[in-house]
C-alpha cells in the first residue's frame, strides 16, 4: 500500500482505514471489477486485504494517539509559564543578600524554595499585585488565607491574634523555606517545636512585655523535654501536643485543652491508662461532677516542669490540699525518718493511697479499706498482721472526736507534765526564798558576834 487508498471497486459504501484517514470505496468504474478482481476471489480479496488495511491503519492510529496523549499530559503537568516566572524573579531575588529600600532581606534561595512545600507555586501566586518590573511602590503583604483558610481562621481566634507582628512566618519561618511538618528541617517538626515556641516563650524580655511565664527552660528540664531533646522520642509531648497549633486559647477559655476541666482529656491523649484510673478515683469523679477544687494532672505534676514520679515530693503536694492530713503525717515515724533525707523508701501518701485511682476507705477496692490493710502495709512490713494494722497513720491527738482515746491520753500527759513542772517550779521558788532568808539570818548572827 502507498497510503493513497484510491482503489475503486463495486462495493457499496465500504470503508477502510488507510493510515489515519477513513477512505470510502465506491463503484465508480464498474467495468474494472472483473478485470481487477476475479469473480472467485472477490470475497477473499476483501477478507484478506481489507483486514490487513484495517489492522495497519488501526495500529498507526493507536500509536499516534498514544504519543499525542503522552505529550499532552506532559505539557499539562509542566508549569512552563511558572518556571519562566520563577526564573525571571530569581534572576534578581536569587541573590540571598538582596535587600529592599527599607533594609528587609528579599533574597530567595532558589534550590531551597524549589524543595519547599511552596516550590510548585509561581511567585505571582502569592505576590498577587506584582505583575511586572519595576515593582509597585507599595507591595501588598502576602495573604496565606488564599490557600490556608482554615488555619488562618483558627489563628484569628487564638491568643496570638492580639500580638502585634505575629504572622504565619513567626512560627513557620521563612515562607520560601517551609517544609512539611514531618521533615526534620521544618520549624514545626516535633523535635523543633520547643525551640520554635521558645523564640518568644523563652525570651525573658518578651515574657516580661506580655506578662508571660518563661516556660521554655522549665519544659526543657522536664521529663517531656528530656525525652524529646535527649532521647529523640517524637511521641513525647511538645508544646502543640497540649496547646494545639493554630487555635491556641487561654487556659481560662472553657474550650482550651489546657482549661482545668479539660486537662485530664488532654493528658489522656498520651496517658490513656492513667487517665482511666484517674477518672475512676475520687479526684476524677469530683472534676466530672464540676468540682473544680479537685486536683487535676497539672496540680500534682505541674504543667511544664514535670519531673520523674520517683523524685517528686508527693507529700508536700498532697498536703497543699490535705493540710490536716499533712499535719498528722508529720507526727508519724514515717515522716520523722523521711525528714532525715536518707531513707527515701519510707512510705509516703501514694504508697498507701495510690496515685491516680484514689478510692475512699469505704470502697472495697481501696488499698486502705480495712480488709486490704494487711496487704498494703505488708508491701513494706513483711509479716504484718491484724494487730499491726491497728496503727493509725493520721491519728490526731488534738481532735477529741476523731481520736478520743489519744486525745485523753495526751490531755492526761499534759496535765501530769503541767502539774509536775508547776510543783518543781513552786518548790524551786520556795527553796530559793528560804535560802535567802537563811543567808540573811546567818549574816545577822555573825555581825552581832563580832560586836
């Protein structure tokens, strides 16, 4: 075949594909039928040559369609104009030391920008009022809301919204070098979050200006900060784990994750087992009932300077609420030995009452329930029996109704001591008077003798 497909035969409206063009075969020259095709081969010719023509034409059409399709896809995916636009801008702004008239750095590292999350955008996608060179005298600030509407809306209602000059770049850094939060180069990568927040919250001047607590050093010295910075544990809590990222609210706001009522749920996102125990205890039930005087996680562990539980001074912490119990504990052998500073294994509040699932003595599951005291005391005192657990760790000799026998004994001992001391004081005074009288008499008698 030469590609012309100009055969003329006596077939009615029969079409064949030659290359990519359909050709209509009509009977314009009836006299050529018998000369061109023998009568007994007409059907075979159509069958053999017609199918060959059709197969060849379809193959060529398929290849041309495939090539054109791939070329179209590549052209569609390649941002030709955007690359040209970036190249034109970077011909000047590619100098990273470039500054504008106000002294602001306007240089862009082209390679870093290309690798960033914004690398697929053209400059004009963000700098919308810059159309040509020279640029307008007044350049409109970039509005991130065009792409990040939800994040901007959340930030608008946060505590940062009222801080002058606080923009997206304050946390994310150079907008031309923003990387995904899972990239170690990102300012919001878990390992980098404390340092990013610490730019403001670790600056003494900024903290003083906005009446904030300088929490960065306390966090870095805490168990969370140590696990993150020293051990590299990405699952350790960082600033955003508790405060959120964009919609950061004051702890006084009922919707804030750091509001006292929400603290157990916030800490429970990591400490699921602990918060379950806490909510089953007396403190958790009190919070659930709306009693905000009950302690939550931060009341005992603090918010930022969280230390190892083994080194926490649990007794003073518990005593900040249970002052009466702390007073009676101070009178016990446990407290006296503990005050020496060397016997760290002496029983403290959590050893007897538990730490999170704290239950009243009336609850049969409580470690201080009467039927459980032998087991509880036996953890330290092997061989503890029913007589041993009659010991009262919070006996109050000053409370007649709580400890009447002890109150009476102390009263009797007090009266005995008072009586004894009074007797000897009186005896001493009388003895002193008598001695002075006797001395005066002896002096008088001696004078008379000399005369």
